[in-house]
C-alpha cells in the first residue's frame, strides 16, 4: 500500500502558518492583496479563480476579482494590468490562463510588474528561477516540493522524471528538482522510449494533461508518483494524468486527484502574495 500524499492535509498546515503571518502583517498596517483576472467563461478556469478568491479571504487577505467578457481587447486588458501595477492595495496580480485566442498572453505576462508577478511567469522571474535566486517560486512546482518535504522524501541523488515541458509546470519543476540535487529527465510528446524512461524514475511527475496517461507498466516498484493532471475520465469523473487504481499498489507514495497537487498550488499562490506584501515593510 502506497502512502497517500494528501494535498488537502498539507495545504491546511501551510495555510495555517500563512494566516498567522497575515495577521502579524496586518497588525503592522499591511494587508496582503491579490487581484485575479479572468477573461471569458471557461468553466475550469472559473472554478480555479473562485478557489483562489475564497482562499484569499479565508486567510485574511484582500482580494479583487476581475471577470472580463470574452470580447475584451488586448488594450483593455493591458490597461487593467497597468492600473493594478500602480495600486498599493494590490501585492499580487494573476491573470488566469489560458486566455481567449485573440488575446496576447505573452504581452499580458510581460506587462505585470515582476514584483507583483505571484505566478512567477514573467521572464525576469523565470530567469531568476533558472539561477536559483527566487523572488517567487512557481506555484505548482513549489507546492510539489513542499509536499515532498512534508512527507520526508528527499530528491537528492534520486532520478526524477518529469512528463511535460510546459512553462507553468514541466520546466520550472525540473529546475526546482535540479536545485534539490535530483538527476532530472524531462519527457514530452516526442520522447522516444517514454515508458522505459519513466520506469527508471524514483520520483515521477506527470504533467501531461491527459486522463490516466501514466499506466502501471510505466512505473517502477517503490517509486514516488506526483500527479499534476486535472482531467475528466470517460464517465465525466475528475481524474489525474495517472491511472491511480492500477499505479497506486506499485508505488511507495502517490498524490491523489482531487485533493493532491491542486490545493498546494493555491497555498503557494497565497505564500507568494504574502512574500510580496512583506516587502512593503522594508
Ligand atoms: N492556468 C492553469 N494553471 C495556472 C496557474 O497556475 N496560473 C495561472 N495564471 N493560470 C493557470
């Protein structure tokens, strides 16, 4: 039986610590504030954004949500970002991705003040991640590292295989693992011998975006399996990138979906907003 690494339990502990720090900061006159922007009506994005807003309020932070219509122009979106960049109540700005196709994602990310870029998507922050000089840790990979730490799993010297090379998860995940002294392999849709490579992993991180992509024959006995996916199976039920039912008996530890990586991502976003607000004291 694998150890179930519960993002629900671990994020609750992280959030408790953050709430205490928020209270301290508020006593000194600074309330951490997060602005979340969502454009259009993508149902999954709406769920994520709702969760981010609720968590902000739960932790005593200030929250602003901007729900913009699908017809929003690049100019309008950039004008909002510029206004939030200058707003002293706001310490973190997040624009939920993906944006509708007519909008320029890169231009929006570039426009966010790197000091308020709590997603750590701005090139300046991405560059800092590369050299291990973090202002903001990228939320999903940071959440995964926190889960491993909490579960006493040390990546040092281990072979970590990351499936997926997105800017949001795969690439920064590989960097954080490398900084934790793991030996890292990044796999993607063009990788040859994917199954064999995955079977060599001591720590396997699945960030593919395809339901039950990681099957039992891709996992080494005793491996730690981290599932970043959030998909629907053939019956419309929420599931990850890992065929949990068949993989779980093989591994030493595994994250469930839901209740795994998802809640950790949000907790880390709150951490970044707090970190940004703390700068106001200096
Ligand atoms: N879409 C999916 N994950 C994320 C995330 O972590 N941040 C933003 N801004 N958009 C996302």
